C-alpha cells in the first residue's frame, strides 16, 4: 500500500469519528424529507457522509473546494448545505440538541450569562451588510467583521445565539439573543424566583436594565468604574466567565473563528451546528 492510499485510508477512518452515532440518531429524522423520491441518476451519497463533510469544514475552516473527495463533490456538499440552512435544519438541530440536554442533564437556568465576541469576516462586500451580519470592526481599524452574541446557562451550555455586524453594540442585542433561545426557560413569575442574568460593563445602561427586567430576569450588571469585590458569604459570585469559556469552545471550530461565508444565514447555520455539538458532546462525556 503506497503512501497516498495510506493517507486516504487515514482520512476515511478519521472522518467517521467526527459525527457520533448519538448525534446522527438525533438529527437524522430532520433530513428524511430531503431524500430523493424519484428513481434514476447516479446513486446519491448518504446524508451522514454529507453531514460529516460539513462538520469537516466547520472544524478545519477549509474552503469547499478543498474538502476530501470521499465526502462528495464541492457542488453537491455546498448545494445540500444551502438547502438545509435555508430550511432552518441547523436551527432545528440546535433545538433538538437543547431539548435532549434538558431531558438528560438539565440546564442550570438560575444563573445565566450573556456576552458578545468579535470575529473577522474577510468576505465579499455587499449592499446589505447589516442583513448579512457584517460591519466595520471599531477595534480592528474598521476592517470587516461580525459579532456573535451568546446566552449560556450557569455551566456555560449555549442556550441562545444571535449574529450581527461588528459595529453593533452588545447592548443592542439582548432581545435578539433571548428571542433566539433554542429552548425556552421555565416560566417563573415571582420576582424573588426570577433567573439571574450576568452582564459586563458594556451593558451598564438604564435601558438595558429595563430590557432585562422585561424579559423576566434579575440583572447583575458590572458597573462602569466599579471596583472588583471579593466574594463573601452574603454576595453573589460573578458568573460572566462561563460565557467566555463557551466562546473558546465555539472558536475551536475554525470556520467560526474566522468568518469566510458571505451569507449571514450560512454562518448562523454553522453556529447552530457548533452549539449542537457542544451540547451533545457534553452529554457523551458524562454518559
């Protein structure tokens, strides 16, 4: 066996370790309606192989043209990804993953964290930058960028995600992120039993505090100029760091770390897939 065959065999073995059986069993029913119904033509690739190819791109950040050939042709993979993304399949995967996590492990809703993270977006410019979630990054000399805005539970498990241009302030994305929850938190009406939402200094505005209260949270906002306090028995420890750790998990997927997709819906689909993988892998780790 020559080196090329060994290399291809290695890639083939590694590829089928990407999507676990549990993950596939969870999402496979969503793809049933996309199966070919009419006979004829070449034999279609299995959807699990195509999803593995999309995962390979998500993990490595490579271009569609450089995906290993055993995943199928570039045009086939990209066509299926576009169809699934347009139909909201990846958002539904996120919802299913969140429902499975809630059933088997349970989100810790009492203390939640929210924050935004900037990513470079060296994509082609269009006339509808705001619609595609692209804007000039004020912290990177005005270069093109996007912002991921994330809501997590007490343990950093992703609950909701929103996409915007890098020029959109974090304080403007609270409602969009809450509305993007994959799974609604339990309804708690009494004021003293409301879940807590931890936010950093970027959200230190009266309108944000009112907005958070209107969404049923007790806000915990780090005030501008406020000195860091030592945690005492009577104080609540800050839990903002968990969302930063979740951003690190998401940016372990190279297609998330730098945005090369032109369409905002496609990048958001990759975000939903990454969040689903974070949830399902946590379940697999504790099983």
